[in-house]
C-alpha cells in the first residue's frame, strides 16, 4: 500500500494515473522473438500503441531491434515517422491508400498494404518511383484483403505483378485466440497456397495469438500487438507476459455503510452487513469499463477487493472492510501486475484490446524506461 497518493514513479495524484512500463514491453518483445524463431518480429503500434503511446513504445522497440512497424491509418503512419525521427524504420499502413495519397506515402517513406484490386490500380497509376507496397490476401476473415481468386488473377498477370513488385504478402487469422478452432488450419492451408503464387515475396500471417499456435504459422514475419502490451494471446492471462499498463487511482473517501443501505446509482447493491467502503477517483471516463461491476475487483493492501455498486463516470466504490489501515490518498491498482488487463476485460465481458486503448484517454500517463536518442 502506497501512502497518501504518492506513486512509486512520480508525484501525488488526484485522479487516475496510467504508468506504462517499457521494460515490460521489451521483455514481452523478447519472448515473442523467441517463440517466433527466425521470423522478423514487426510490432503493431496502431491506436497510439494500443493506448500505451506509439512514439514511446516504437522508440523503445527500435532500441530492442525492431525495424518494421505497423499502423492502421495514414495519419498514424505520419505521426510515427515524425516520432522516430532519423530512424530508418519501415512503416506499413494496414488501411492501404485512397485516391491522391500516393505522393504522401512517397514523401514520408510509408508502405501501403493494398487490400483490393482498386487500391492496386490506384497505386500503379500514381506509383512514384519504386516505392514498396504490400499485398493483403483474405484467407477467411472476410474483412479487408484480396479474395483468393483476385490473388490468383494477379499472379497470372506477370506484367502487372512486375510493375507492382510487392515486398510482402500478408493475411490475418480470424480465430487464433481459439487454438482448437478449425478455421486456423484452413487459413494456414489457404495462405500457404497463396504464398506459392508469389514465391519470391516474404510472407506474414500471424499477429499475437498466431505466434502461440506454433512455428508453422510464423512464416517470414509476425505482427504482434496485444501480447506486446501484456494481453494474453487466448483472451486470458499468460504468466509469461509482463504487465505493461498499470492504472491506479487514489482513495477520495472512506465511509461506513450500514446493513440494509444501498451503494451507487440504481441502488443495485445493498449491504448485507456493515461495510467499510472506499471511493476511488476512477470511473468509466478513465477507461474503466462500467460493465466490470459487480464481477470485477481491484488490488489494494495485498489483496483483491470487490467492487460495490455501479462504476460511475468518475468514481468507483470498493470493499475495504478487511483493510483497516485504508486511508485517504492511498492508491488502488485497477489494472497492472496483480490485476491483469485480461482479468478486468473478462469481468466486463469485453476484450483486452478495447480496454487498453481506452485507459489512456483522461488518465495522466507516465512512461518508465523510455529509450533515449
């Protein structure tokens, strides 16, 4: 228990505070490298590095040896290029390109992931110089990507393929978080067939969960996202992964609630016995999902403490009846090493992905272990 709102990493806080442990990020990167064998590990830093700060995470991962990064939007690619400065990273944009954007990709050294014949046409019509592009082939997700028939047509047109000269062929697994799902093997077989159409081009199929399916799924490059940031590959905690995000908030008030009294909005929970209740300065405006109550818990004074009543916009009530030393300003861990991001997401009926990208919104963020130029 930390006293009077004093974090071990910075000054006292008045609201929710997110500490991002870049040493833990690096440890996760090294684990994924080991699991991926000889495959290149290309971190995904879209959505501001899953809420952890794309600039800070990418610079630290560059220091660990990462040389290829993925983002979702062109604007994210531009911001990342600026953040990396003179570092000559390859930055791929999952969304591909829209009309008129080719010169922007060229000027900033960004690589579009082309997802349709229309995007390929745009790239070939406006392609400046010999700038690289990647191909996305849909093998069963039915989201972005060329169909298998469209990929075959492209491979059967050597002049068009020569002009395009893709640097990479990628696909994306739909069910890798469920290792036993039959679609994993179906997609692997389809992607292997697609790769044979482009034998001289590097291939990438797996994101985080796919890496854990084994070496057959790793190909030349893997694209980890959630597991870099501490989320388990199968939507549950994995003890091999270190917690990157630590969300804490101070106790604002401690109150005695008699038996028979209700707690919070809607009076959905009534105290069955006298309770000592701490009100902490965090709620769904800080990314703590409202649906985590009443199943979720927080960590305080060496133990998990149950939530009481509804999580509101700025406040959450917790049971500290068995923590007699609790006092104003003490810090409560909402997620972190003791309360994993997967634990909180599961309690809320959601995903670690959604939780991470939301917790950094209003919370003050602080990074430990930043890479220095």
